[in-house]
C-alpha cells in the first residue's frame, strides 16, 4: 500500500452525522436503510430495527464497506445524484492509496475544517499519512466572535438581566476568548464513554444535541468543572467531562498498551456484530480490532487481510494481550476472513458474525482454531 498523497482537484470534506455508513455503491441501501441516509439520521433506531437476516444481508450482498465517525475528514472524488464517492485517509487499505473507498450521501458531509492539528499517535507500515490541519486565521476567529455575539443578542433581554442570563453571556464570552489559546495547545478530546450526548449551542445546528460514538474526536475549546466545550461541524458543542478524555500525545509502550487494549475490548462484550461496523453501535471483526488499537492512539489498517501484513510477527507460544490473531480458509492456507484480539490466559475476544455478539473464547476449543494462520503485534 502506497502512502497517502493529496491529489490537486480533490475536495476534503468532513462527516457531519454521528456515524456515516460507507456504502459499496449508491444503489446498495435497501428500503429499510432510509433512516441512516439523511441528516440528521437515526443510527440507533436503524440498528434496533434490523432482523438477523437483514444484518446478514449487509454482508452477503456486500452493501456496506465501512463506517466513518463524526468530524472525521474524507476525500471526495466526485458527487453524483446526491452521493459522494469518498476515500477515508485514516483507514488504510490496499483497495486505494487515498484510503478506504465507498459512497455516502452528500448531505452527510460538510466543508467544516478543523482548527487544530492531528495528533500523530503511533504510525505503522501499510498505513496512510494524515495531513495536518491548519490553525484558524484571525479572520475566522472574528467570524466566530460575531456568531457568538449574535447568539447572545438573540437571547431574551429579560433573561439576560437575571443571574442565569448573565452567566450564559459570561460562558459564551469565555468560550470565544479562550478559543485561540486552545488552538495553540492543539488539544483534542476523544469520547471514551460508549456514547456521549453533545449539546449544541447554535440554533443554526438544526438539532439540540447529537449522540456521539466511542472514539469520536473533536478540537478542545475549554474545560470547565463538569463540562468540556468543543468545536464541531455544528458549531460549539458541550460534552460531559466524564464522557471524554483530553488527548495529550501520550502513548504508553510495551505490555501496558496490550493490557489496555484488552481492557477496552472487554467493555464491549455482548455488543451485536455489524458488518462494516466501526462504531460503538456495532463492530465487525476487523473494525473491532482497528478501533481497540485506535483507543490507544495506534492506527492499523482497516481490514483483516491488510492488518495481517502490518506490525511484526508474534510467536504462538509468546503471545501478549493485544496481539491480533488471524484466521484463513482451508485450515489457514486460504484467504484471511477473521481476526480476534488475544487477551491473555489462552483467550481471545472477537466480534464473530452477523448472528452473534462480541464474546470471549478459549483458543484451544475455538471452532476456527485450525484456521489460525498468523499472529501480529503492533507495539514495541
């Protein structure tokens, strides 16, 4: 896989729904998938409405390629009949050097650009390079200041004369005045709860809140006692402090990482499998491995077949928690079709198939143990 290179003429855009399904073609969605084609969309309602057969059909008919989280950047190659042909730079694949390919409704994208740099984390072979985001100009800072002032002016004057109203205005001013300081710090927050409710302060957002998935990242604006203010495609957002963590470019090493990966993975026991899933609404096998590594700041390729080519070999008798175990057809000699996460004591956690939920299995008695073909490690 070649490293990501920006091609002049392509357009960078940002996901503006909590989780966007990336479809194989614009014709891939079915009638029952309409609720996740809009903006706003209803991911939770859609997931809950699918029968086992309808979930299985996502795989059998190859309808969904992957998912991409809120505020993630994508590269748009073309727009046709309300659909955008995109590549996802943060999801490395041999399918395309620009990143994972697929189609999303154009209405689920926006031209919002982040105002802090990507934290680089740990980068592996076979992954794409992520471009740094430029800091906002002073001109845009003025624009945001004017937007905030307009919000305050639109507030009922009687309310503004009350202690609560004064507090609202004080909060808005504080957010604006600290914005440039937050940019300089280049800090972002990451959702660590399975789901986080983000309140939206701008009436122009069209909705009062969004339910964000685990691992969603947003630029930090301000931290208060119990709340975190962030910049988002919908304007200023407010999250519960206990639902997020502030990323500090601090990544552990060695056994510590593997143990943390195993611990994070165990939080999602009994979560139903979702083909193409890359969010806390549901994961497929490689999406689960990808996301648990991402929880520790480590980017690995999106699919199992590519993941098996990255990292370093881990001997079967020297496995550590966090190592990935790969399984191939023809008793390990054919195409790789599954991956799980080793958690120690001869056990693996994985997201099995459309009829199952995330589970822990004993390797010695696992039904696919004869198909085990490789074990890989992605940290020192």
